[in-house]
């Protein structure tokens, strides 16, 4: 099986059903969100995570807010909706897909007539469908760049769990496996939240794709000793000059890849490209609670009083990106001119 049957974000007609990614891979539990505040909480506590997936969740959050707004007095309705849009948009700051999806829903809200909730539901479903189609297209485009027998490394989880399905980086890996181009995947564990260990290794194992988990610190050594041809990652925001914000550790992988002659492929849909952000300097990097660094599964292992810093994304300068794969095409060595042409 090379298409993942995972359904991290699903609309059941009444509520948003989210696969609780905090419990994976050991428990498959689902959380049913019936109002937008529950969606905001689910996004910020990482029940649902990954740039496209939080965008889709945010879009259905707008549907829930519009439905509830029908029960609010007419005088308060506009304020209620504005507050809901703002809360959804700000639930996490770095992945532009969330703001992009909420803004797209706000445009639909402004133009919808009497059948407001139906129109918004259709728009959110379109966002979902477009993401799934983009992933399959990017999978084909990216896989074509790999030579048969390629060994690749991936970071964090840019898979079905992070999207409508199939995945961005893992979409390329799935397509490459189907086409017989892939020998093996090295998945970094991705401290502190362990998206690689808990999610990516599990997703690939379910699809029968050969994967070996490595510690983050062993990445450069594995590149040097195991002949890694490509480092393939997703993105949370691609700036107008081609700088890429992605999970913390991506920048270090990019530096190590350049040194070892491995190529860096960033796979991201157009909804992740933000031409209004001129460069990576302007990207808000989310910092999460230090307890994610100081503790593992709720048990503190650092000495009492030790402090931690927990930036959860970093910026890879465009110079270190060999290829950006979007559903609109492949851009080699992205720069401002290439980005503008790609998005025109
Ligand atoms: O903190 P997360 O798990 O939401 O971070 C996810 C990532 O950084 C992914 O690599 C990125 O969103 C691309 S997902 C297709």
C-alpha cells in the first residue's frame, strides 16, 4: 500500500473529528470538536499538527463558528465571528497555512448569502480536496528527481498526518517507493516532540516502506557514512526570497547536507508560500513551553532549576535549498525572481 489511509482531519457533517496525534503511535483516539474554541485548543495543544492539516482544521473551525453565530444576537454576531477568526488564525504562529486558510474562509464568509454555513462547509471541503490533490502532484514531481536506489533522510513529520493525506515530503517518498526509486529512509526522531519517532516511522512502516529511525545528533554521521542522496522535508512557511521555515533542526540538516553533497528538497504546496513575508527574518518562530525540553512523557530528567529554550521552528536560508517542489512545479535554487514566477 503506498497511499496512506490515515485520516487526521475529518468533517462528519456536524463536527470536526481529529486523530489525537499526541497519543500516537500507541493509541488511535479521536477528538470531536463541536465549536471553534475546541478547534483552537486542539491546534495549540497539537492534537492536530503539520502546516496543511492545521490550515484545514482552522477552515472547519470557521464553519463551526459560523454555525454558532446563528444563535448569537444579531447585534453581537459580527464581533463574535471576528473574535473567532482571530483566535483560529492565531492558534499557532509559524505555519502560514493556518492564516491562509482562515483568511480564505473570511473571504467566503464576506460574500456568502443566506446559505452561509453550507457555503463555508463547501469552501473548507475544497481546501481539503485541493491539499490532497497537491500532495499527489508534488509526490510525482519530487519522486522524478530521485535516481533509483536512493537513500533519503526526512525530518519531523510531513506525511499524511500533517496534511489532508498522502503527505508532502512523505508524499514524495511514497511515490518514489512505488516507482522503485527508493532504497531506504532515515527518519530523524525530531526532539522534543518526537514527530519523527512517533509519527513518520509509524506512517512509513504502515506502508511497508523501509525506514530506520536515527537520533537527531547522528544525522551528519549518517549522511557521511550511508550515502544519503537527498534530505526531503516539508515547510511551514516559504518566504518571498525562498527562505524556508520548518521544524527546528531543518537548518542544521541543510548545512550538513550541503557539506556532504546531499541535496535538500523542500516539498510544500502553494498555500505554504507567503509572498507577503520578504525573507525568513520576518517569520515569527514559535517558542513552546520549556517543559517539552526538560521532560520526557511527563517525567523531568533535567536537574531542578535548569532552564530551557524551546524554539520549535528554524529558518533555512534559500541558498541551502536545492529544490522547492510545489504542485505548480519544481523550482531549483529558489530566489525572489523564481518564487515570483512560480506564484504568478
Ligand atoms: O510542530 P509541527 O509538528 O506542527 O511541525 C510540523 C512541521 O514542521 C512539518 O515539517 C511542516 O509543517 C510540514 S507538514 C507537511
